[in-house]
């Protein structure tokens, strides 16, 4: 496998992006970057420092402060803020409830865009998010846009969370979709040149195999 390929994988919450991106990266010996985790880490820092997540001005003022470091091994991705492991804290209900508002602040996006481009660097990476093929790395050799029916997404996300109400999870996914797609700065959108895969009828392994085939077609080993 070419070590310089960049695979951009975008789509809404619960479309299967994270698991697919990790599976593709580990099958092809590539690195992996979960950009949602970076926005979650920024949100976790704001909450931990008493910054009001509903105030874009307050968020913008502090956006340059947290030191966010992402580890890119697809088998053991890590994320630290100011040197502390926040991989569990960033999945809390409080972070999930506030992350879309924080991610909509342009100063946050500019700061995280810099981190993302530094990590992507020479390539050899599968990057998943909302704006990777459209804004972060539009020159990516392979762009994939994953979607799934809202109900399928909610069932998957509820299982990932260890149980709970599928209806409440679905309502939260749709609320975040609306913010992520409607914001001015780098909204969730299908990038130009992306291949759309609706993952609803497929198992995770089937989707991983489809994306691996696409990468190998584009970048034969
Ligand atoms: O993929 P996730 O649910 O962990 O993402 C958390 C939030 O981060 C999501 O609601 C929108 C935001 N996000 C973004 O704005 N741009 C990205 N590239 C990735 C995530």
C-alpha cells in the first residue's frame, strides 16, 4: 500500500465512520485520525475550565489554549489534553450535548484545522469527520461519504453507548445533524468527488471491504 494516500471519510454521527475508518486503516497499514475526538477534547477543556459552551465569544477567546494531542494507531487511538488522557471524558453526555455548538465557532475550527493538517502531513492516513474532503484535505485521493437511516444510526449508537433509549439517541443525532449541517463554518456536506455509501443494509465488515477496494483501485499496491 502506498504510504502517502489520504482517505477522507465524512458523514453524520452514527453512520459508521469511526469503526469503518479504523478498520480500513488497520487493514491497509495506514494511520487513523478521529477529528470528532479533537472537537470533543476542545469541548471537554472548555467545560473543565468553566467556559460557557453556549457563548461563542467565550469559546473563541479560549480556543487557542488547550494542547490537544492525537495518537494515530488505528488499533489504539489516543487523545490527550494538556497531557491528560481524555479518551473516556470526551464521550460523556455533557460533552456530547455541547460539542456541536463548540465546533461551530470559527476560531475553534481554525485552531483544529491547523492540528489536523499537521497530523495528515505526508499522508498514509484515514481521516474521519464532517469536513475532511470538503475543507481539511480536499486533495484527498479517496473521498467517502457514509450515511445510514436515522433509525439504524440510533440503534448502533445506543449499542455503542452500552444501552439506553433508541428514541432519545435518535433525537440527539438529528439535533446534532441540524447544527452540523446548518452552521456557516465548514458544514457537514457531501464533498465534491466523494463516493456515497449508504451503510444501512451492510455489516461493518462489508463496508470496510468496500472502502478498502476503493482505496486499492485508486492507489494499487
Ligand atoms: O463524530 P463525533 O460525534 O465524535 O463528532 C463530534 C462533533 O464534532 C460533531 O457533532 C460535529 C463536530 N465535528 C466537526 O464539526 N467536524 C469534524 N471534522 C468532526 C466533528
